[in-house]
């Protein structure tokens, strides 16, 4: 028996039950009495250690990710651990992969550990219908926070970046600076990658005078040599791009390596834009122009939302951050 059972029985939100448990003045006396009556009827007593939601927990947040060695995920884990610790919460990490059965296994493990909530890092978690249904069902037991993904469901809170308009804006900038042959390079089919791809394509098709040529290139084998070979084949068989937009800084760095090997001048002959504003963008030479994925802000917003939920508030379920383009040496706008 937990707060979700009480909310369902009383036909009110979990936030309302939380307010009743925490003696919040934001609840009418009629609703307060209704909830208390159901709690008495069902024999529900909030644990003395419970905070906000009234769950039997010890202030621990579960975090799910696929690959902690991924630079984006590693940064997110670092931000979350620090932010949660500063607010008195411990973290419990599970590396689940994206397979539905494994994901279900690790969600159940975290629920069995009585975590207050689960944070899921990466939009690929919601790439399949089975995963979406699993997350929706799991959210009936505790709040779930999605980082860089969108899923409309009760008790699911999403923070993600406006990837669509970010890449669309970059296309406009390249076009306004005389770049007419554009390529989008990507290595994932996640929800976030699809938003970036769609934004690039929309930007190319919406130009007043469409680019002479534009195309996309999926790197199915995500290793350096394979991607360099793929780029070589494209340049030889298709066309020589004047601008390449990469779905992450890692891919953009490989483009710079390819350009160096083939004596292609950056940014004179080829402009390159990465994505994420990661450490790669600062280590590259020339320094990489990149789109800031707003990861710190996403994590901070998620933690703030988490705390509001625990305090019995009803924060917005969706947070969409706007793009921020960091211009450096591989492309600088002249307009």
C-alpha cells in the first residue's frame, strides 16, 4: 500500500495526497477529510522516514543509463550525483541498456530498493513502444524523470532540448553565410537524433532558394576508421559538402580528422558544426563550433522538479530548453 493506491482510491492526484500527508494548507477540508478517511480505511500510515510523497524510502534516487562511459551520460551522472547529494539524497545507479526486458528488470530492482524516484538518462529509452508502455506503467508506482526525452504520461516528468530548432537554425546560418551544399552526419536513431535530423531536413527544404544539394549520412558502425571510410565514399560518389552538421561532437571531431587527412581547409572549404558543447569541442584544433545541448540546465531543472514533486507541488511535466550555438573556429557567422 502506498500513496498511489490512496490517490487512485480517492480519485485525486498524488500531489494532493502528498499535501494531505504533509499537512499543506493548499488542500480543502473536504478533500483532506476524504483522503484521511481512505487512509484510515486502508490502514495506511506514512513511514517516519518518508519525505514529500510519503513512500517508505531513505532519500535515495535511482538513476538508469545505458553506457556510463558515454561522455554525455558521464557528464549527466556527475551533475546528478552532485545536485542530489547537495539536497540530501543518495544515488543508486543501474546500467540497464535499452532492451525492454533488462529495463524492466532494473526498474523493478530500483522499486524494490524503495527509491523515491527514477531518473532515466537518454531519449533512446523511449525509442520503442514496449519501453514507453513499461515507463508509463512504472510511473504508477513512483515518479519518473526523463532526460532529453519526451513522453506524455501521468507522473512522468520530461526535460529535453529543442533539437529540431537547433539544427534548423544552423542550416539557416550556414545558408546565410554562402554554404549551399550541406550534409547531416548522425550515428543514432534515438528520439533526440530524429529531432536533429528532422530539423536539418526542414531547414534545408524551407530555404528561400533551396541549397544546391543536401543529404544525410547515418554511421551505422560507430568507430573512427569506419566513419572516415564512410565519409571518403560519400565525398567521392555524392558531392563535396560545404557544411557538415554532426549529431554530436565526437562525429564532428572525426570530420576534422578526415579533413586533415585529405587537406581540406577548415572552415574555408568546409564548415563543421558539432553538438553537445562537450570537452571534445574545446580540445579540437581548430576549436569546434557546437550547439550547446543544455545538459547542466536539463539536470538542474529535473532535480528542482523532483524536489517540488516531493514537496507536494504540481510542477509542469514538460520542460523544453532553447538552443544556444557556441561559435568557434570551424564556423563563424558573418551575418
